[in-house]
C-alpha cells in the first residue's frame, strides 16, 4: 500500500511539472511575440492554479506567507517541486511587470524568486534542478539596477562560496561592506569568510577566480579595519 501511495505521489508530481512546463512554453512564446498582456494572463492563471491567488497579490505577500500557502495540504515530496515552480513563475511575473513599467512589483517578484531559489539551493545539489528553474544569474542581472538588500547579498555570498565561485562570493561581501561601512560585525563576517577560504587549495582558489594573493590581501585589509 505504501508503495502504491508513493507511485501516486510521484505521478502527481510528474504531471504537475509537465503541465507547468507546457504553460511556461506558452508564456515564453507570448513574450517572444511581445504579447505582454496575454503573457500576464497565463502567469496569473498559473499562480491561481499553484497557490490560489493572482500575480499582483503574490507580489505583496511575504516569502513566508507564500510558502505557507504553497505547502498547505501538500505531501512533503511535492513541496520542493512546487517551490521551484513558484520560483520560475516569479521570474516570469517579474519580466511581465517590468515591461508594463510596474517597477516595484517587478523587483518584488525577482527578489522573492531569488530568495526562494537560493534557500532551496542551500538544501539541495544544484545539478539536480530541472531545466525550467531560472539560474541565479538571471535574477541577479534583473536586479542589478539598484543595490540588493543585505539579506539577499548574504544568501548570494553563501551560494557562491558553496558553488566554489569565490570571486563572486567576495563581490557579495564587498557589496555588504560598502552598504554599511564601519559595521564591525560585517567585517568579522568577512574575516571568517577569508579564513575559511584559506583551507582551499591554490588550484581551487584559481578556479574560483580568487588567487591566494588576493585572498590574503582582502583578509589583511579587513583585519586592519578591525584593529582600527
């Protein structure tokens, strides 16, 4: 009986993903033809199907509220896939809102999508993600017109360090330090980051575009700031 339930759940998840991929293809075709209003309609329909509310309401909800709505009544096995679908939908909603000059709504969707993606990636192997899931850089590029919240930079930094993209992790650290100069807690956070990286091999640091000489220079600078 348990095996039968697992099969039913697996089939449910596969069907859910297949239906979403088809909807995503429709959205992308409409975007390609610059039929933004029609694309917005399909995005809205998919939000309604997924969490029972439309795109503009989604932009107003917090990530905690979105996840609470998402997981209500769902088997645990489906939550991860539904979260990834929500992430992809938030990216599409952000694109549509941006073309309609709803800048605040667009940025809210992108930020929520990026946070959900980074938090999910922190628990899973990146290579295990379906093709429909947007890449981190897609969100980062969409949000590059203004500084990111510190929470977002911290999530990015953790992701890049975990992905061994050490120079990008350092960039996220610098963004936080520049936004809050003189914050001793952030400086200590940065020192801890560099000290962790000291344990990496020279080859790994080079592959992550942060040679040991640059690592040591960054660490020395932050230690100097602490001493002062």
